[in-house]
């Protein structure tokens, strides 16, 4: 899988070897797998996680998991918590 991933990135010039990367990571299988592939390539992306606070304890658990991944791999992390329900209420929009 790693070999196919590397070939795809090179073929489509998705990013260069010296570029800084920022990986949006939810804590779900897809984004964590992508992080694992990047780490296998010896890349160290910064991580960005958004917590929209819509799933209660599950959303908080995802945030903790992503923070733990960043700590484990010594990666820079950016986390933003959104007051989604309050924003929707005050702007009369649905979620």
C-alpha cells in the first residue's frame, strides 16, 4: 500500500518532499491511515482537528485521540473547538 501511495503522490505531484504539510485529521480510520502512510514516508505533517461539539463525549474522545497521536509522534497540532449549536441558534440556521 505504501508503494502505491508514494507512486501516486509522485505521479500527480501532490506535494514535494520538502514541503510543509498540514493534515486535517478527524480521528477516523481514513485520516489516521493517511497519517500512518505519511509517517511511513518519514514525513512529519502538522495536524489540524476541528471539534464541532455535536457528538458530545464522542467528539471529545476524537479530539483526545488526535492530541495523543500528535504527542506520540511529536507532531505540531492545531485544534479548534466550535460552538456550533450556539452559532446556529444565534444565526437562525440549521445544523
